[in-house]
C-alpha cells in the first residue's frame, strides 16, 4: 500500500478496473486490454468501431481514463480535460497525439494514438546501467528537445519529464507523453527508485523527485528551466548510464554541495553544455530547451572556449591540482536500475 497526505492509497494493480474489458464506451470504443495503470489513471487499448466501419487500416486507439480516489477525483478530471484541450491544439511528431477529450456518464477520458514500442525507462532497465549508444542517445535528446520546445512555444510546461514519460516507438521515433495527470502519489520518505513515485506539490501538480528541479521540489511555479533541468538529468542518464547526483534529489544535492562528474563518453564542449543545464540554481541554468538540445548536439564556439578554460591541468601540475571527476561506464558488477 502507498500513503499520500496521511491517507492510504491502493497500488494501481490492487484497484478494481474502472471499465471492465469488453465494455463499449460511447458506443464507439470497445475496451480490449489494459496498457498500464498509474495512481490517477488507467490506459486501455480500445477498438474504434467507427474506424472499423470505415474500413480504416489503423482501428486501435488508447483511452486514458480517470481512476482515482474520490478526494482527488474532481481535480483529476479538471486536469485531464485541460491536458486534452492543450494537446488537441498542439500537434507535433514528438508529442503523443490526442484525438478527443470526452466523458460517458461518470467516465472521463482522452482518446489518444496507440503507441507501439517502449518507454525510455524500460529501455534503460534493459541496458542494466550501461549508457545508450551515443547516436541513439543524441537522437532521443533531439526528439525530446523538439517536443518540449514545441510545448514551451505553446505556453505549456510539462513539469514531470522522466524516462517513464518518454516513449520510444518501434521505428526509433521519440514521443513525450503525460502532459498533465500525475501518474502516482507518494510520501516524501518514499524511496526515489520506486517505479510509480511522484510527489504532490499541490492538488493539481506532481513531480518525480529524482528528476525534479530544486524549485519544483520547493513548490515554486513551474518554469521552462525546470523542464530543462529534468531533461538534462535524463540526458546525463542516457549518456553516462547513471544519475548525475547518484539518485539523490536536487534538494539533497544542494545540501551536500554535490557536483555531477563528467561522463567519460562526453566531449569537453558537450560537458560544458550539460553541466550548465544541470545547474541547481534556476537563475544560472540554461533558459531554453531548444538552445540546450542544439548545443548538446553541436556545441558552439563559446562552448569550446569554456571547455578550454576548464581543461584538466597539465602533467606538471596534476599532482598539486586535482582534475575534474569523471564518471566511467561500469564494468563487471551490475549497478542498480535507475529511477523511471
């Protein structure tokens, strides 16, 4: 059982399904399978009977249905439909497509494209702590950057960027998912590597501590730079194979004055870019997702100049002046799985 705000919440799989399999929603969508369950919603695979009658090639869709305790229900419903309205207006190849936001009696749901593939969280778990291939990592970074940039341009802050909310399609495409409804709830003393752990900041906003910025953990209003920080944590994770702050939160890293070590797989100019985006203080952090993603893909002359200024000491001074720590890809022992 999970606790949140002093109340006990059943784990997703312990709750009864809000819709039995085989049910027809709106006399249009026939529920055929459960794709996944979070703390506030259940996602189903459904057949669109209208598309079947039209003999469309692709007849399956995903239905995201509110599935939450009564005390949170009205907030969750408002959040779901707000997410639907925003994503209906924002069509982008790197953001999951929403076709409709609707209700059927007490059921409130989104109709979305059905994605085939796996989340980045699952892809990382399969790597068992090893970094992704550089070309694959940079492709994912480019896709996430493009999707987030489009969302920010439309006035939307994701607020919970994490591997579990990044989907890798079978053809290698990258999609951002879950632009609103929190996936789960947990107490502040919940382990950070819990697959479903999100932390309520207020009734309509949740974050995942291992990826959240210092400001988001403190309850500040979301800012594009908060998405930049979460994005940078993920970029580090897929390039280095480990969390930049050893799985600790930004608040813990701040208290312990931690500095992420440079990944051995990353060039000095790219490390300059990534380190700036990982800055704990929002005011000193990279301001725009697009700039971060583009510079990480192709560092500019300023990044090369700053890398030169912060180059390791020469052999003659190495004994007196310690060089910057470097995170090396693990070998031998299998490290723990990173949080999703």
